[in-house]
C-alpha cells in the first residue's frame, strides 16, 4: 500500500496530547562482558499512558536520565510541538520521549497508528543476529540470519555457513571502530563473503582503493545501516542504494524517520528494520513499524527472547503477527 498523499509526517504531527506527569523506569540486563541499560519513558495524561524507550548505549547517559534532566513536559501539546520541546536530548533519548508521546497521543485520540498513516498491518518477517547458526537451526530449521562478518571467517567457515542457505544479510562492520570489531576491511574478506553469499545483502562495507574493486560487481547488494540518520545521509551515500537498514531510534525524531520512509518510497529503495538491543517496549515499537512499512524485509527485529539465552525451542517464529489495530503505538 503506498504512503498516503502528502508527507507521511503530516498524518501525525497535529495529534494532540495532554501530559500530566512523567515517570522513568530503568532496565538492565547483565551479560557476560557488560550490563545493558535502557530507560522506559512513561507519559501519563487524561487517563492514558504512553511508553517509549531510550536505548542509548552510554552507561553514563542512562544513569543520568532522571525526571530532573528533562524540560517541563506537563501541559497540552501537539506531537510536533512536543518534538520541538525535547529536541537536542542526548543519545537516543529524544526517540524514547517521542515514541511515548506518539503512543499517548494515539491512545488519547482512540486511534491506531495504522489508521492514522493509512497502512494495513502485515505479518513481520524477521531474521536473527546470533552467531550459533548450527545451534539455532537445530531447534528452528526455518530460521534465517543476519551475521556479523569476522576475520575468523576462513574459506571453510564461509563455505559451511553458505551451505545452510539461511543467511539474508552479512554485516561487514566496516564503518565501526573499537576493539570489539573483528572484521578488518580487506579485499580478501569482502570478496570471500560476496562470492559465498550471492543472494545476501552486504551491509556497511568500508569502501577504499582495496575493497571497492572487489565489491563493484556487487553494488546492487550493498546496503547501509550505521551512517543512516536522515534523508540527507542517504543522499550523500557514494551511490544510490537499492536497500537500506532503518533503526528508528537512530533518526531520533518521528519526523526524520517518516521523511526517510517517504524518500525510500519515492525512490524505490527497499527497507529492512533493525534494533538497538531494546529491553522494554521499544522492541515492540520497531516491530510495529516494520509491520506497517517494511514487513517483508530481512528485519533484524527478532523478539527479545532470542537475545536472552542459548538456542531453545518454544520461541516465536517468523513471521510475527501483524501490528495491533488497537489505539496506540506498541
């Protein structure tokens, strides 16, 4: 279904919301080498509650996120005026606040997001970002993957992964920096991956004099994630993409995300969604958006349980049910 006439953001910007109070709920998940922290935003007003999630990775930002750190939010707003009020918040905090505002505004109006934007919710196809391919396939034979490339991917390793026929996206991690990144941009690694997975998207390569010639024949499969925060970022890519990854929180505001959806629709760019290790309602919200705007993509929006333990049976399988048509955004 095409996006409604006019800018998509126009369908939501004038939604009214009344905020009476704000509460913050800090979540954490202890992992082997770190503790993941996020903050759930609860906005209350007129007998309703709206929720969103700040998924900033910096621990100091999460610990510093208190009600006192926010501007005065109580009062009557439109979604657009609320966005202006919280603009410039650090990290991904603005997205958490705007998500909660959108949820609250829709609930106070008795409207679903699907109704407002003129989209029919559809089942959401998802992939899993887990390295234990063999283990997950043993408990869920139909599962599909987005995998992070690694310097440990020898010809033998890549060939074994390729025989599964279950890899939709390979993240080359070429634009990330840090000790945790173990995929050195090289003609050897990129060529090996491109040849072994001829039908997979090749995400975030670092293009330079060494790697560009190897990937040039595969440009139609190159997709981007890390650098995409706005339409302007898409327009400055080295060549026009056929497909892009959308992490809603990276856009920070509903306006920038919806402008991106408009742009991709107008330019025939396919979209698949991605998450930011959400611990709370933010995961359901990115699944909700995927259901409305890119249900058939290789959406890296698997239910949270996939990130919370070893391979096991009984987890929700792809596709996820369509987004709810009840009032709200979650």
